[in-house]
C-alpha cells in the first residue's frame, strides 16, 4: 500500500471539511435555521459554526453527531 504524501493528506482533509460544511449549511437552511440558532443548539458560537460551514476547520466526530442530532438528520447524510 503506498504512503500518502503530506500534501495528499492535507488535500483530503480540506476537501472533506469543505464538503461536510456545505452539507451542514444546506440542511441548516432547509430547516430555516440561522447560524446563530444552530450554534446555540449545539453549544457553540456562531463564528465556529461559520468556520465549520466554510470548511476552514475540521470537527470532531462527537461534534458532528451533536450537529446531526440538532438538525434531526443521520450523520451519514451529512458525509
């Protein structure tokens, strides 16, 4: 099995973060929630949620489950 380069790993991490953020944003808007409302529901601040939705930060698996629960959606539907 070939080793992944640091650049390849970073590209994967970035693309996953972007796609996940886009999916969270899409579902949030479908639920007619603002970033502030969703952030409050998941005990985060709006700026952190903005960073998640824009793919600027990765999130933990537990935070992903909390967001999915708040959006009333299965985690797999966000991935």
